[in-house]
C-alpha cells in the first residue's frame, strides 16, 4: 500500500515538473532572422520574453560576442549559422553555446572589424520581443554606396562614361561610346535651358557632331517595407514587401530605357531601410524625383483601385489618407529602429516642411502618374491625395507614394503577383514620370553626361 502511494506521489511530481518545465527552461529563442544589405547586416532574435544582454567585440579573429542572460540555447539559435550567406558583406559565421550556467553566448564571426548597434524591441503586431543586432563596417572602412549605385546606373543603363564626382566625364571614356538615341521632347526642352548644351543632331545621314553634354535626370525608386517589416499581407499570404520590390525593379528598368534618365533603388533586396534613411539616400543621389512603391491594405477587403499620394502641410485630405499615412509611418516601429540614435540631419530632414514649391511639383507629378494608372486599373480616388507620409518629406525633391492596388483585396492580390501586371504598373508609372518631365524639364545643375 505504501509502495502504491509512493508511485502516485512520484507520478504526480513528474507531471508537475512537466507543467513547470517551460518556466524552468527560461527565455526561448523562437526564431532567428538574418538580413544582409549593402550598408549593414542585421540579425534579429525573436524571444519568448524580454531578456538581459551584454555584448563586446574581440580581434584575431574579428568577432562580436553577445551574452544572453536566462536564454536557452535552443534549436532555432543552434541552427542560425546555416542562414549565413557567403555573400553577406560582414558576417562570416554564427555559433552559440552555454558560456556559464544561465548564460547563452552567441559568437558572430565577422569579416573584419565592425561597429555594432544592439537594441531590444517590445512586442508589436505579429512580432513578440525582439533583440536586434545591427553591424556596420568600422568607421575607417565605411563606404557610402549611394554614389557607386548612381554611377553604376549611368554606366549600365546608358553606356555613358563614368563621372568623377566633380561633374566631368572620366577622360578617355568618350571615344568608345555609342551614338545616343534621338532626343525626346523633355531632352530638347532641357537642352534649351541656360547653361545646357544642345542635344546632338542624330537625323539619318547627318555626320556625327562634337560630343555635347545633357542634363541627366535621376529618379529614386523606393520599394516600400523590407526585412522584418513585411508591410501588408494578402489573403493568400502575399507580402507587400515582395510585390513592391518586384515592381520597383521593373520600374527602374523602364526608366533606364528613357534617354538621359536613370533610376536608383533605395533597396534592392529583402532588408529593412528606415524611412528617414530612404529620404537621405535620395538626397545623396541628387535625385530629381522620389517615387515610393506600395500596395494598399484596408480592413474592408472590398476596397480596390490605385492611388497616388503627396505630402501635406495642413493635414490629410481624407480620413483614409490619414489612416494610411499612420500605417506607413509605423513601418519604422515594425521593422525596428534604434530610438536611442540621435541623428540631427535625419531629424532636420523629417521635420522640414517649408517646401510649398516641392509639394506643388509633387502634385503635378502625381497627377501624371495617376492618369497613366487609370488606364490599367480602377482608381480608388480620382485625384492625388495628401497626408503626412514621413518618406515623402525631402524638402527639395518632388516626392510621391504610389499605392499600386489593394493587396487586401483577393482579386487585386492575384494581379499584383502577376509578372505581366507588374510590368504594366511599372510602365504606367514610368510613362507618367516621362510626361511630367516633358512639361517640367529639370533646372540647370545636377549631373551631366556625354551624349554623342
């Protein structure tokens, strides 16, 4: 009888331990996500609860060490090393182990010295507690990739000589350049502006004239969301960040086919770029226009159609525009921004609203783009709407946000994932941009490129 009682007690104790095991096990790592980008590499640890941590760097070999208090070295963390891509610019390997009782150590082997930024994020939306590790090149090795992207766009799209940063073509490059295409109305108008050379005469039978220089137009194409910020999600699981990147790449290709015009992407992969950084990238590009690509979501799945938005100085033009602007501005919260970083230039860029002329040009651009979108899709609104979108706050660059369609509408979601429809959307936006410059040639200044 006594043995039976002991057996019941032991069984009860085992059941109690089983129920108590999650609490005894500590904080678990639910997922590990790696997001390499041209500017930095990010590691996101999604945790079951907030955790204390400390980090430091070591040399010979270079590595970043992250100690997590009360966090288990579970399967998700142990398998994280398999996610490291050979193309990652900064991360060579990742491994983890128990450093001492109650402390899991994560060792991130790096490709040289890094400047780490580590911060935690509270639960938001579909995400729980997150610990974010952003790794930047060391100060002496940091390279601004924006200029290189611009020069690459010039060389690939137009086969033009590289520019040395002072506005002069690289010596010797002109001799091997092919003849340019006939000038468009926008080019002819631009060439008539003071300080601009005339476009070369390319009529049939005419002898090639001496090389001239024309004003290059730069368009910053911004694919909305990215990385840990998926944007809206359709009924069939389509992520807005994937659709916007596909359309942005197609739009870049179409713009690059327009003579004396080139596009540069603010992101060309699945990684997170803060809203303010997108604005800063456009200004570093000396962009003439900024076009941000998105795909609407609304609680009512019957909502449909394309929309174009510009910045507003006086509040949103509709309740829907205000709602959408707040949703898009929350991207920084979803994607994860270190709020401890104080950037005076970024702050100035985001709050400088003394830009009445820029907003006027944005509305003109928006109307041209909206008119073209109306040829391939219903319009949610027949006019350009306005609201306080953070990504449109470049004080000196006409900027629009294009909501290509409602990804929350099942019918439009199917079209948004169609390559043929993505091509139509990109072509419509590019045509609208060209029409805008036909009527509003860029002012003198900016970059020049050789036109044979």
